C-alpha cells in the first residue's frame, strides 16, 4: 500500500523517474482503494486539476473528504482551504475554481445583479476554521 502510493506520486510528479502520469495514477488509485490516505488525497488532487484524467470536481471532493475523515492532516488542510474559498459546482454553471473570483460571485458579482452561484463546497469560514484547527492538532 505504502510503496504503491509513493511510487505513484513519483511517477505523477516525475521524481527520480521519467514522468508518467497514467502509470502513477494506476498505482495511486490502487493504494487509495486499499485505504492509503496520501494516495486518496493525491487522486483527489489529480481529479480536481484534471491531471492525467478528465477533470471531475465532485469525485475529487469525495477522495479528499475520505482522506480527511481518517485524520490525514494534509487532506484536512486541503479541505479547510476548499471551505475557506468555496468551490463552484461545475454542473450548475460554475467553473469549479476555488479562487477569489468564485467567492466574489457569492456576493452578486461585480454589478451586484447576479445571485449566489451554485456551490459544490459552500464558502463556510466556521467549517474552514474547524478543519484548520484539526490540522493544527495533527501538527500540520
């Protein structure tokens, strides 16, 4: 499980070997399916960014939440960032970005005429704080 996760990360990033995202994702997915939280987070990041796979923000969130649910500090931190910024729902006109522009859309956009954009992860500073605190307790 651990070796597969580490080798998968190395292939995805091209560390110590020629970069091979497809091979890395096969190894990461196998390790994630076996419960390796680091692999779960890595798969979630690849899905969120569309690295080697079609972009799938919903599936990315599932993997990141799974990793955070076993108190894996980097995943808890990543999830906290998602709640801090909010993540648009790509199936409802959102672009799935989690940057400040997406958060500004919650306030009605620049002209104030538009309503809140649909959210896959709502902008929730209380939940973000709670998750950051969990991460800090885990020494992250």
